[in-house]
C-alpha cells in the first residue's frame, strides 16, 4: 500500500521582511531552512513523510515562492504535463530565491529552456532496446540495471529517464515484471553486479524494497548490489529511519551510488546520513553530472569534490549530460569537461578525482575521457606530460637504445635521450627545490665535490647545483 500522508496546502507568500538563509557558505556549515517553514517543529522537519507530504508539486505553488516573469510562468506551466515536479521543503530551502540562475533552482525548478527542442531523445542510451525482460537492462557482460520505480523524492530537470517518471501507480506492490527481473538474474550466473535504480529505489515502500534486496541477497553469484539514489542529497530525512538503514545493512552486499552535483548540497543533514551509511558498512560512491550553470566551473567542482572527500564519499563518475529531451540547455562542450579534468589531476588528491565519461548513444556504454598525458613516443621511450606541463622522458623497458642520435632539440631531443625532461619556465616546484638545494650547498649539507649535478632551468640564470642520491623504494639510487 502507498503510505498515506497529510495533504499539502499551497504555501502562502513569505512575508516581505522574512530572513532568508545565507547562501555564501559552501558546503553549508549549518542547516538551511526557507522562512516559510521556520515555524515547523524540528521533529516534523526531520520526518521524511512530512517532507514528502509538503513537497512542492505545481507551478501554482512555485510562483508564490520564486520570482517568475509572466512569459516564463506560461512557458513552465505548459511543461507540467510533460514532466513531474516534486521538491521537498528541505531541498527547496537550498535555493537562493534572489538568484534566477541559482544552481539548486536550475536542477529542480522547471525552466522555459526545457521547451527548446534540439536533437535530444526520450531514451538517449537505448536502455529499453537492451531490455530482455521489462524493467531490466543487460548491457555489460556482468552487470544489469533494474528499474524498480518511476518515483523520485525530487525530479531532476536533466534526468535521463524522464520517459519513466511519468508513469503513475502500479509500482507499490510486487508485480510479475519484478519477479521476472529477479528470475532473469537468477538464471544468468555471469551477472555479478546489480544496479537497483529507478526512479529512486529508496522511495519504495519498505516491503517492496525488502523483496528486491532479500531476493538478490539469496543469489550466490550476485556479489554487489548498488543502490542508485539521490535521497542522501534531496531527502536525507528518509535515511534517519533506522528500519531502512537496518534493511540496507542486513543485505551485506549493498553499495550506495548517490548524486551530489553542487557543494551547497553537502549540508550537515546530508553528511549525517552519509556517515550513518558508512557506519552501517555501506561504501558510498558519487555520480555527478556536468551541468551548465551548476558545476561547469573549476572552482565549484573542486569545492564539490573536496566536500565529498571530507564526508568520506568517493567521487566516482563525472557524466557528460545526456542528450535527453528537455535538457539541451544543461549540456556543455566536451572541451569544458576536459578543461575541468585538467584542473583536477595533480591539483588535488587522486582519490577525489572522478572519471569523466560520456554515456554513449545507441547503448555504447560509458566511454572515459581525459586530457592527453602521452605527448610522443619511440621504440625506446615515451614522452609524458604532468599536470605542471613538465615533459618527461620515460623508458619503460631496460634495453639498449635503438634511436640513432642526431642534431635535434625540444621533444625530439627528449625522445633520443639528450636530456631527461623539459621544465616550464617559472615552475614553482622546481623553484622550491632550487632554494632547498642552494641552502644545503651553502650550509655544506651536500657539497661533496665529485657528486653529480642537476641543471635547474627556471626564469633565472641556470646554475649547477650538487645533487644528492638517496635510496628509492625499488632499491636503486635516485636523484633528490
């Protein structure tokens, strides 16, 4: 049965002198709440049923809470029949109402831009064409995707599965299609990993979610059950429920795949439920979507990824926005994604760097993209580029040189081994190294006469400095 919630009254217009939250602290250091709900007791605010019952579900409600022009109201009103609206008070409170381009608003509130058609598709990933039984997609050899519900706690405006979320009813109880999906997995021992998705499976009635998890737990060849959910982001109160946490933890195979897109979403409430999931033994991976106006900025992306690491959530994928109907205005160039990835590698911890992927049309699956770090090559060595722009000759095999020496320079000289690297002028790391080596030389710390020297080329005159050798981890001496 569908849980019965109290009716959701249309919110009145906030008082003109209402005090709005401060939105310049990202990730937020304290909970945020729109003034219209300031008088709601904390125990009710923390109740996921209250949040769902009072979710904003119409343009009529939105127009009393956010500024719209008359033309925009007409345009977004026409979209209601095409794609549902649902924004819990908690998530709506993250929106800065004074900013029409607020990144949380862009993700959750309908926009006239959704009506601007292009070459977008209803099923851009051909999931339905790779469906051997209704609701299940089998694309990769050892993985399947299960669509368990069309329902979400909040309907993202760029959702790949907009086609599914318009379904109303019929998802509350276990159906023949649900049993067929489980039976298909049971009969295919090559399936090791099951992604339980939707919609959002954590919006399911607890009994139906238990059916899926208990059935999958009993299948020996299923090693991993991934729950694809945005609940930690849009409705963390759902995970304040100990019964739900116990069900997820008791399945033992569960990983959480969640979906933070902006640092403002990493609220104290979201961090609380992430830590709770971790304490209950469930690793958490994050999928972000690269969205124009939301996170297509290097500073915003770094803040998001560092906030996730602080919450012990692993950044897993950065998806290029799919060409889904109504989401064309969110799509950036691939070069924008590459620009952001260039600003991550080497600039922050490797465990905080997601894989940038295009989920390709025609069911081609995820294709990883990254900046080019391989510059050139020969039979003897490759020339690699690091995040600083330093070019380094790397000899992968211990063998005699085969490239004939000739008069050359630049990368060609690196290839034939004239020098080990090319360092950009003004390199800060080399400047620090030079200062350290000069200080050691002047103090007598490494002035040992016949020791090898390293030539440091910066924007200052070249100077030869004695170079110490120290043991490396593989037992050979290395320059320091």
